[in-house]
DNA sequence: AGTTGTGAACTGATTCACAGCC
DNA sequence: GGCTGTGAATCAGTTCACAACT
């Protein structure tokens, strides 16, 4: 009898968590290609990782693979979704409907991966009431009611740096549990919410660092 | 006599490189606030890091601080710029002028931090020839000439996943040395260029992971 | 007193290497 | 032959703690 892939919790390395998302993304590609199974070596090669790394990561959560065969693409896909929490859908708000915010509203990749953009907020009076991609832009004062009624757990902050902390405070106050921050400031939320930050300019700086010699080769 | 802050190279932890950008960002805020000096403790506190971490990071590059006083904000600022390579400006191209690409073209944060968007590329015939933020959108076949004449070293890829590898190949062929990739695929460039990847959906997934219990508290 | 720079200790992550399974 | 799961070994990154400096 086949061993059951019971998901065990425990201390998951942060680095492993980031790679789980990569595994999932790649598994979706393999699934489109009608791949039934995949080995740690092939999965790793597609992502620039060693086979041992892939096996170690997956083993944190249970025994998903079959010696001599590899991992079942569909099953591993759904197990990782369960681990990441994306086996269910997440209603998500976007705060700050400027150029970047608008691009995020229409970004198809969110919906495809389990995130539904269901509310838009801005504090600019001239934007409030207008629509973007079929959704009405709301004032921040409507956040508490909407977060509650639409069961919003996540929000994306795409406001200018100077407005980001206040936007975060108000959304946490309104009840969101996780914030993806695109503003170039470090937010303080005092453990009230999970934080994830993306600074677009910093991403380019990491490239110039690599190119300026210090970055180590390869 | 004051010790000279000679930048030493050597093996810089990847993690340190990422934090350098954060230090720089924070130093700019302190500089606006007319701060003359800053201690490792204050700099770290603003970013959620320990003082020891800050000192260790900065010490990889030389001796910038003064015992009993701290670090000179302006000097540390310009030293980190030098280390990151952003003491000079970087002409940058954007490939893929869809919703995200357009938002990136107009994103002010790039210019402010040393990146000049000087060329736009797309492979969609209906977009070629149009303008975006005052720049003409070019076909990919113009990339080699423009990369050379405008001395473009970096590009941002904001095309759909299915087109990303080809876009990367063509830009590397055209001569760029670093790629910031927003497409949700792992690119292969065979060491011809430095790579940095941002997958927007993955950023949200990391939040759901934290919220789904596995992510460790704090 | 306040703060840096840094070896030493520690904690965390990756790679190795191999027994066991298909 | 191919492949997983995992303990052991290695490598990397962080924190500690303190001498030295202002």
C-alpha cells in the first residue's frame, strides 16, 4: 500500500518556502506539457537547482515521491497548493490606483494563481468613484466594511512612499492579514499582518551590483 | 588621521548585497531629514535588522564608521552607491509594453535611483511606432543597433511568459548585460547576462504561506 | 557613555552520499 | 538503471561579546 502524503508542519526554512512557489509554477508548465511524473533532477534543472535541494525541500512536508519513478505532477501540484494555501481563492484589495496599481488590477497572473482582485482603494478624491477594469475605486473610509463583507485577507499597496505607512495602518485596521508592499519604504505593522515587499528599483540595483564586479561571477 | 574607506572586494554574501539597497534607501530618508550621522542601531531599527547585522554588512567593504559617533550619512550614502554601481547612471530598455510595461516606463522610482529608461521594445506590430511617455516603441529587430548606440546595459522583460525566453535571447544577443524579468518563467541565459526575477503572483503566495500556518509566527 | 569592527560561537541552509525502493 | 528520503558533513549567514576608539 502506498504511503499517504500527510503534510507535516514544523520549522520550514524561509528559503524553502520561496522555492515551493517556483516548483508550483514549473509543475504547471509540466502539466500543460502532459507530463505525468517528474524527477527531482528534471524539476531542479528547469529552475537552476540541484536534485538534492528539490528532494530536501519536498521532504519537509511529507513523502510525495516514488523511488525509481519520481513525483506525480498533478498530485505534487495539488499538495504544494495546499501547503502554500492557494488551494482556496484569496479575495485581494489593491490600494493606490496609479500607473502601477492599474497595471496590477489588470494583471492576469493574479487570478490564474488564486488571487481575486475584488476591491480598489485610493485616497485621491478625483479617482474615487471612477472604475478600473470594471471595479469602482473606493475611498479608504470604505475599507473596513468592504474588507469584512468581501472577506478580504490580502492587500497590495501601490501608493507613493510618503503615503504607504498610513495606507498600511488603515488596511490593517480594516482587518487585512497580509500586505504586499510596492512602495519604497519599510513598513511597520507590529505583527498585526504578514508583510512582503517588492522594491522595483532595488531589483535593478541588484543587477548593477552583480555587473559591478562585487557580485561574484556565474 | 582618519582611516580611508577603501572599498575592499571579496566574497560578499548575497544576503548582504540585498540589504545594501535597503541601507541606501533608508539613508536617503535620513539625508532628507537632515541627519548628519546615524548609528548601526538606528539604521537597523528602521529596517528591522540588528545593529550587529548592519555593522557586519558594512564592514565587508571597509571601515566607514567612527566609534562613538556612527556613520556619516552622506558619506555612507555615496560609498554604498559606489559599491552597488549606481554612482553612475544606467540606460535601460523595457521589453513588452503591455499594462505592466507601461506602468514601468512611467515609474518615477527608476530615474530617481539611477536608471534611465531610454528604449522601449515590443513585438506586437500594432504597438510598434506608437509612443509611450514620449518614447517610440520599437520592433525587436532594432534592439542590436539601439543597445549599442545608447549603451544600454540593462533591460526589463515584461512580456507574457510564452514570449519571455525569446525576448531574453534577443536582448542578450543585442548586447544587454543584465535582465530584470517579470515574466513567470525561469529564464536561461547561459551566463551571458546577470538575471534578477520578480514574479508578482509568487509574492502574494508567500503571504498566503505565512498566513496558512507554516510560515512561522513572530 | 556611546559606538564601531571583528573574532568566535552559533544557527540555518545546502550538498554529499548512500540505503532502500521501483 | 533510475530515483527518493535522509543522516552526516559541509558551507553560509547571523548573533554574541568585547577590545578599541571618540
